[in-house]
């Protein structure tokens, strides 16, 4: 058990006030958000447990992958605190994407990968995104068209081009993630991309790239010569 005096000295709130947010560790930032502990645990103890949920690396980014149920399994974290933590994680992700949006250029694979990396890197399953562009390669809309393992039975050219035609797209780009972290294209990735590219030529809505996102890495089919 820890005393209120210990709780007060352990909480990094005063450190924030005197030295600023940049002086705080990930655990200290979380402790301020958690605010209160239990009879036996300080907010810092609880913050440490949260950072350990996805393993021993204590990576702050892992909070995006932690479920509400996992957060609430920790003593001292109820539904309100769990929702608050998940909202802050989502807000952080959106801020990161917003800062990259100004540099987003749909003719530059690196720019595209940088922008969508934050959205895809936290997913534990493969997700395929269709990007529809106008005649000046500007974004019209992007759609999630598949979730799960990418293969011919789950991802059909018909579905892709129905979306593209409805959006009046002139060009399209596909993006999907590899939860393993390795963005190297599989044989199935190459097969489905070739199939979609062939249909895109007939319909005259060119597939100009397919980008696979891994852990802080990407592979562009255009850059790699597959398209």
C-alpha cells in the first residue's frame, strides 16, 4: 500500500507545470491522464502495467492496439479511464496524419506511404484501401474494400471498379498492410495486382500503384517495377 503523500510525490503533475510536457516520460504522461490510483497502486504503477500489455517493449504506440477490455482488466482502470486513453491514442494518430497531409502527393509513393502509415501500422489484420483520384491526381475518396487475408476470393476486381466508377475516378491506387511488419509482396499480392491491372486497362481507369505498408517500411509496386 502507498500513502497519499507518496501518491502526491509520484504523480508527475508538478513536473509538468514546472518543466513542461517534453520533460515527462511516456509513463508519466499516462499517469497524468489516469490521475488517480488504487489503495495499493499509484497512477505510475498503473501506467506501467498499461505499457506492458503488449509485451516488454513498453512502446507507447502499442496503446492503439490494446482493446478496451484489456485496459479494463487492469485494476484501477474502469470504463471511463479506458475510453479516455483510447480516445487520446486515436487523437494522437489523427494529429500525426494531419501533419503529414500537407506533404501528401499522390504521384509520390513515399508521400502516400508516410501519410497512410499511421493509419495502417496499428492494425492486426490485413486491410485493403482503394484510393480514387481525379484527372489531376487529386484525392476524390478512399474506401476500405477488404479486411482479412488478401486473396482473389476476398478481393475482386468487380468490387474495386464499381467503387471507382461510382467515384468517377480517373486513376486508382491500392494500399494494404502486412501485420507481420514485412512489406515484401507475396505471390498472392503479385497475382491479384496483375489481375486488377489488366481489368484497369480495359476499363480505362489505370491502377497507377499498389503500396504495401509494413512496420515503418513500405513497398511500392510502381517503384519496384511490378507496375
